[in-house]
C-alpha cells in the first residue's frame, strides 16, 4: 500500500496524464470521442518521427503549464525534476513512452476514462520515470 505522500503524488501524476491525452488526435466533439485502438496505433507510429514527437510535446507542454501548482509539485517529486522543468520533462517522457509502446492502448484508454486503478497508475508512472533521451524509440 503506497504511503499517503506517494499516493498523492501518484494521483497528481495520473491527473496530469488523464488530462493530457487531449493532445492526442481526436475528433472535435463534446464530450470527447475516445481514441480507438487503430487511432492509437497510428498515433504511436507517428510519434516515432522526432518532428511529430516534438510537436506533440510542445502542445502537451502548453496544457501541462496550466496544471495546478500542487499537481506540478507532486509531479516534480515523482519525476525527480525541478518544478519549473515539469511541463517539459513530463511531456517529453510522455511522448517517448507512447512512441515506444511503454503505455499500452489499454492503459491510455483507462487514463482517458479517468480510472483510479493503481495498477494502471503504476505502469504509467514506471514508463514516465525513465528519461526520454534514454528511451529507445
């Protein structure tokens, strides 16, 4: 069972990850249309291109900068980076993790559905802890 601070940090990281799949390609609709497995596979393949990954990370960073300060503080602890670096580091690692397949379609879909499944959160956190430049894409 995670300690209370770790649980708070995990939930903050999950909150950020849940809010950022909006960076992924979706049709403009209210409520958002869930990404299908085929769309996700296409998206993952596209993120293998460094320019596409950089564009995705830039859009992601715009959204990450708007996260509440307490969420960014918790993410800072989980990602082991300074708070000021959270948007960039989180988004670069998120893009690299998606491109590599470290975040499965099932986990991505669970994040979109705002799951509270700790197994999903652990897998996503594990993927995000590895620096993007160390990931083989």
